[in-house]
C-alpha cells in the first residue's frame, strides 16, 4: 500500500492516516510518498520512501505547494509567518 501526503512535517498526519488504515485491516507493507519533505522537523520517527523535494525550513516558516493540472509550472514556496 502507498500512503501519499503533500508535506511531511511533524509526522502526526501520517500517524493518523495509518491509524485509519488499520481500521480496515493490517496491510502487509506501507510505503510513504511525499511531495515535500521538511527536513529536521519530525516529532515522530517517520521517513518517506519516495520524496519529490527536500526543503530546509525552520518552525516559523510555512511550506506552500502550488500544483498545475497540466503543462508543468509546479511551485514550492517557503513563507515566513513572522513569529
């Protein structure tokens, strides 16, 4: 089974998704695919098997992902929250 997430940050979203999957039975394997991996921000021991891009970011920055349906032009932005 492949679990897909847009931005891997603390790992809590992945943990919640895996808990929901267990309600339907235990998969033999789970691979994680993320579009953006925020490096060094994990609260949980979660790592992705497939990564689109790794981003060095700090706690006060947000990652915004803009995807186009066709023709390319996908973008990843780091935005400071000012805290």
